[in-house]
């Protein structure tokens, strides 16, 4: 049993509690606010003058599958042998010893979603996991947590340069549509108990058609976002819009569909044409329109240690502070379908807790301690 007492708690759901405490037992939060003790805790941390928050969440990363500092040997995030690879899993390429996991813990990031890259029209399954551990299977929070798809420049540039489809945006949409139809037919044959050749990719796409997992689609430009929404309506899919860079151009249209958006990595440069209208105001405009917004670094495009700073910048450009905070805590947890476990400091949830020297939305503040499942995984000293 651990007690962190007398701090300012940013709960994650919009509430802030002063002179409040968090009680941790068995890896879970058991009490928040005014704590009543039945017995003396094993560890007491005095947080007077400090801030206590839930662990931060990055909804779109390539941690462990695009390792830092080792070049090609660590690039396991794009299976570019084909533009259609729904059979692959990010889980099978993650190295939990990637330095990015250390950076995440130091920055108070305790949950991440790891995705395949955006080279393929359909890229494979993703996984949501905690940032602490030596065996990736023991770090998993949700498996799978989505199916990756990508629209726009990346698939047509990579595969078009090889002289095969897709070469255009039309080709990307057609290839996506054709593969979903194949998955529908495969699923119907299985339901009719027909003999079919085993196809892992079509089986995985069946999870998307059944809404067991969402389709999470890379789409920067407004026209690519509209194409994604058109296809989601055609196949009755649950989706999330990943990046949504030009979402501020069509916020009311996006809001009609009631799908969440992962905004970022806005701290990156305008490295390609579809990023030419990138700006910090996008999150605030979409949020104002009623879109559920999360912030992402797309690590290692932007280092995961800058997740909080990205949320601060979004706040500085129009996203209300409470919504900016939710974009990297509770909204992010809902985006990933794990909000019953993480995203806020509430009784019954995992004890993913961060202790800060000052208000986290003060850019000069820093993490003193990070706990995952109640265990200390980082301390400043």
C-alpha cells in the first residue's frame, strides 16, 4: 500500500483537487481526494506543493518497432513487400528495450499505442501497452487495438516508385475497397460453413467489419479525410482519423460522423506537401466542433518526451486547458478503448501515477516520479 498525500491532483476528467491524496493498493487506485486509512501504508510520499496526475497516454507511436539510434536494423514498422498486409502485427516487431520507452517513463507517459507505419494501404494490427516491462506480452493492455490503414502520399510514393499499384489516390481507395470486399466475402463463406483457404489477413479484416476493433487510418489532407469517411460509411466501420492535419478546414463535416481524431505530430517540420497547412490550431478547432481530440507525437517523428509540450502548444493556440489535458489522458484512453483501466485517477483504475514538481502545463515543470501499476519505474534522482 502506497499513499501520495497533500498534493494538487489533476484527475484527468476535468477535475482538479487541492490538498488531496491518492491511495494505491495491489497496483490499483483505491481512494482519491480525502483518504481514510484502515492501516498504515508501507510507503508515504509527501506531495505538499507538488502535482499528482494520471500517467500520460500517446495514442499513435512506433515505439519499439522503429527503434532510435540503430538505423535499418531497428526499422520493423513497414512491411513494404506488399501494399496490403493486414496479416501482420506490430506486437511481433516491438523491442521493449528501445530507448524510447525510457524517454516515455521519464516524461510521465505510461500508456502508448504502437502502430505499423503508413507505407501500406492496409498496414496490419496495432497494440496498446504500458511503457514499463522487459517482455512485451506482459506489457499489453489491449491486443489488438486497431487495424492500420493509410491514405495520401505515403502509399502511392513508396509503391508507385516500384512501378506497381497504388500510384494515385484513386488507386489507394480502390485497393482498400477491393480488400474490404474480399474480407466481406471471406466472412460470409465462413458463416455459411463453406470450405475456404485459410487467410490470416482477411480474418483480421473480419474483426474490423465486425467492429471488434476500429480501423485507424493515416489521413493528413482534407480530401483524404473525406475519402476515409466515405469508405467508413460504405462499409459501416468504426474508425479513428490519425493525424487529421487539415481537419481544421472541414471541422463541421468531420464532426457529423462522431469519430475521434489523433492530432499530430504538429511539432514536426512540413516535410511533405500534405503537411503544408499544418498548425497548432487544428486541435482547438476540431474540439470546438465537437470532435473528440487526442494529441500524438507519432514517435519517433517527434520524441515521445514532447507529448506534454505538444498539448501545451495546442492549448496556447485555442484548445482549452482542461481539454488539452484530456487529449493526453482520458480522451486518449477512450480513443484506445482502455478508459476503464487508465486515463484518470479514479478508484478501481490502474495506479499509473506521475508526480510533478509544478503544474504540468507550466512548460518548465518536470517529472519527479512515475509509477506504472503502482510500481515506481522512474525517479529523478
